[in-house]
C-alpha cells in the first residue's frame, strides 16, 4: 500500500516532549510575571532621607530597581532559558523517544522477517513486563502458531498428494493393461478401476469436508447427538454384523448447536473407525451419549489391539492409520477419519480426548458446548 511520506513516530515524540517542556517553561515565566513583577511599581522608587541629623551629611540613596529595570534584566535571561529548554527538550526527547521505541523496532524487524517467510525467528524480548513486551510475547506466540500451522498444512498437502497419486497411478496401470493385453478379463479390470476411482472420490470428498470444517463456514442449528449416534449405528450395523462385532448405542439426549451434516460425519467416522480397528471376531463397539450442565458428551469405545501410548496422540494427524488397517473393502478409510473428527470438534469449539484401553482398543470422548462459546 502506497502512503504519503510523514514524520516518524520518534520525531513526533521528540517534538511533543520539547513542546511540553516549552509550555511548562512559559507557564513558569508567566507565573513569575503575574504574581511577582506586576506588583513592582514602574517609576523611580525613592526611600526616605537617611542620616542628616546633627548636621551630618545625608547618606547616598541605594538603587532600587523598578518594573522596567527588572524587565530589562529578566527578559533576556528568560529568553536564554527558553532557548536552553528548547534545545534540551529536542535532544533529550530524541534520546528518550529512541529508548522508548527500541522494543517497537525489534517487533518491526521481526514482522519484516515474517513477511519474507522466516517464521522461525522470535523476538524473546527481555526486561520487566510492559505494553511493548506484552506485544512482543503475543507476536512470538502468533509466529509459533503460524509456523506450526503452515508446517502442518505443508505436511498435509504432501500426504494428500501422495494419497491421490496412488489411485491415479493404479488407474493408469489398469488402463495400460487393458490397452496392451486384449486377453485380460475386461470385467475384472473395470471392477478394479471402479474400486480405485471410488477410493479417489472418497479421498477428495474427505479433503473438501476437512477444508470446510477448518473454515468454520457452516450454519449452526440444534442437534441431538443421541439421534446422530443411532443414525450412524443403523447405517453401519450391516458392516458390524459382517465382521461379527456387537454394536451398541446407549445414553440420553445430548443437545448441541452446530452443523448436523458435519456432526453426523463425525459420529459416523468414529463408529466406522471403531469397527475397522477392532478384533477380527467377537469385538464390541459402544456408543454412549450424555448431557452435562454446559456440555454434551459423545463417547465411542471399542475393543481391539493394544495401542502404544506414543501412537495415540498421532492418530488425529491426517493420513495416520492405526494398526491392522484394512484397506480392501468398501469401508476402508483414507487416513482422514480422526483428523476429520478432530477438525469438526475444533470447529464446534469442543474437545477431543483419546484414551487407550488397558485390554486393547480405544476410548474416544468428545465434549461439545450446548451453546457456542464467545471469542
């Protein structure tokens, strides 16, 4: 943005300091004039005769200055004092303003570095807490969050590119086989191509939904998590029965405000993940809802393999898959299940907690506010 040239803040502060100092000096001189010089008479001041008694000669009269005499002596010195105050105010104000604005210069330099793409620099301003240091700390925090966000986005873009490249490469291979080998079963190739394309479509839809939830651009409406849990369980019940997994929904109504579509996708992803990451046979999945004073709770618990504690925090990262992931059936995920859940929870100002079960499996607990939080 082009701006017209103007005075620097340091020069403005310097002129302000000098101006205030001049005003204070002028007021002091005015006080001297009004409350002192005005009471001195203007004219010859004569004292009564001294001595002369007994024929002695009169003593000489002492000099008593009048108002004009005092003005002639006072005005030049006052002008010199005002000149000294002006010079002192400019020099002192320039030095003082520079010292006061030094922290702001550090913040400006850090902002320039950030503007060029260097987000690793931190101000780390030392000294006691004041407005400038508070601003520097907030700026450092912002840089840290921005750097982490950009790093996460870059990693996400790289993973997304890799995930999308895989089905495209497989499709290209299938098409090459169909073109160069006329003896191959065309129906089998078409079925494989359909499966690969379906996976690419699911991945693209998940990426779009993840982007939408991150932008928070959705309409909030009353939603009952218990109804969404029943709907998701009903949809995935055949899949659970196919894997011989017992799917149970318990609890009470749990009202919240949000996007019914996004929250349904959140519940569905959780239940689907709980079914996929389970025991081969005889596993269980329990979905429970509850309503607390200011939050609604959704909890999904499943049996399964024992999860290492260090693996659990990474499950909400995009394209991170748990152990024993099956990717050959129609319900296989694309590595965005819990990442999408986490994004939807954040968009609804809620919290997501992952707790590994001691006997294997995972407990996922979500708290959503019954009313949207301010700020």
